[in-house]
C-alpha cells in the first residue's frame, strides 16, 4: 500500500489547524502542522510535504510571503498550495490566484470542500506526474 500523501497545515489559529488535521487524517492523509510562516517554511524543508494548506494572515510572515518563498525555491516550487483564509475580498482572492495557488478557500470553510480540493489536486498531480503542470482548478 502506498504511503499516505503528506500535507502541511500552516495557520496561527490552533483550532483551525486542529480542524484541518482531524478532517484530513480521517480522509487518509498524513498531516503535519506549523503555526506561523517561518515555522511553515522550516517544516517544508524538513518534512517535504506533498501539499500545503496555508493561512494568509499570520504573525511574523504572512501566507503570501511564504508562498513567494516556496515558489522562488526550485525544490519547493512544485508543491501545490491551498490558501485558507478569512480574506475574502475579490482583490485578496485574485491576489491568491495570481500568486499561483492551487485553490483558495475562505473561512469559515467546509472541511468537505477542503478534502475535495485536496483530492482534486492530488488526482491531477498523479495524472501529470511526469510533466510540468500549471496548477489550475
């Protein structure tokens, strides 16, 4: 049996991280956690997740800066990112999509919707594993 895909959840609100973790683990994924941007970047380096669920508004470093650093690094550029944030204005959503996220979910969120996005991203990743792919849903 293949190893479960590893997902990193990064959010400064611990109850949100726990909600993400419980639901994704129930869906069969391995979940690691971080509670701010710098910790999230360290976990990406040490844990090599298959996907990152990332909050935007966090202390020390916001999600857009984390995303920018992930995309600037050739080793992490291909990791899909789902933005999960309370920033629901059209300009915020557009900034997320134009920054290269794979999905943009607003809080409060439906955990089933998150799982659906994760499955869709992974099914696309498996389908195109041998080719460069732009992540679009």
